C-alpha cells in the first residue's frame, strides 16, 4: 500500500498533465481561430484594370468624387490607354477562389482605389540650333507628348494608408516605361487647397497655370505639372506586397509590387459596353486632401 505522501504526489502529477493537455488544446484552438480569421481577411492587389472592373471603378468614383463619368467613358479609357489604367482590388476568399479558368462567370471585383492616366499632345515651335535655321523665315513645329492624370480616387475606408501614393508612383513608372514622356500634369479645383498641398508635398507637382471657369460649375482650376526623369532600370524592382486590413492603419505606408508588363486578357477587349448615366465633365476632380 502506497504512503499518503506518494499518493498525493501521484495525484498532483496527474492533475498537472491534465491541465497541460487542456492548455495545449486551448492554444491550438486559438491558433486555428487566428489562422481562420487571417484567411478570411481581405487582401489588396495592385494591378492593371480590366473591362470587368468598370462597374466597380464607377462605384468608387461616385462615392468619392464630384466629377463622374458613364460606363462607356471608363471602357474607352481602358481600351485607349490600358497601361495607364490601374486599380487596387480587395481580394477575399470568395472572389479569389470562387471562379476558375473556363467557368461561365467570374465574381465582380471590388475596386477600393484607382487611377486613370492618358497621353496628351500639343504642337510647339522648334528652337533654332544652327546658323541656317536662325536665318530661315519658316517656323518649324513639332509635336510634344506628355502624360495627364484623368482621375484618382480612394474609398473612404482605405484612406491614409498610402494607396494614393502607390498608385501615383506606379502610374509615373508606366508613363516612363511605355511612353517616355518628359512630364505629367493634372487639374485640381482652386478651392481644394488640401489636394494642392498634397500634390506638391507628396507627389512633387507644382502649379503651372490657373484656368478660369475650368469646371462646369464655374470654379477655377489649377493645372499642376511634374517632371519625369529618364527611367532607371533598377526602379522596376519593389518589395513583395502582403497586406491585411488593420496592420498598417494610422498612416502606415504599404509596399505594393511594381508592375512591369503590358496588359493582357480583356483589358483590350473590343466588345462594346453601353453607357449609363451622363458624363458631367471630361476631367475628374483629383483627391480631396485625405488620401
């Protein structure tokens, strides 16, 4: 027969093993729950826009900007300047794994931010560089191409996380890579001083011209310009992007991957899309000082 002291020791060891087992089970449950919650969290992807993104781009525009467009405007823009149409899409398990190649339909994207750029041109006089040209009575002209930001928007719940900066930086790269333009410009309302300051301090734009009655409601607009230096090849590399909402809130900056290829798939699809609504202006109001 075992002594009472030995029996108490055995009972204590048994209880200790039981508690350890229960603690391990609880910890495993917490790990599984944490992993499940992380998997359910949506992630963000920066990519070239597709024709199927048009409804979501339009919703983002309507929710954030005073200047709006119909669906045909976005579709035409994607066809004409596919390399300059960028979106940040919220990817969730349902829309990431809900379809597969060859499936009859794909889930609609959830665009939380976008930027649209284009190429403009103008005719400028050529400055004479030779003695023969200096004495010539005939003025020579050449066409100059430059980039233009048509519209930029970020959903309210995704502001102050660096998305606008990532989109603008990517668009600047696309302009340099595919079009080799020396500069890029944009328009912004005179009353939108937070946006003017943001463009100057964060993106390097400078006011170049004040345009009276530029907007349809009669408000004046500023034309702001940024010079684009020659592309440096090492500029193509970026850190891998891995983001879950909440990890970078409070002004933290996110690192999105640099896009280097030309668009594929339905970006250049020629199928027509019917218009809906009415086009208010040929220019979008850019930012609002809170991106």
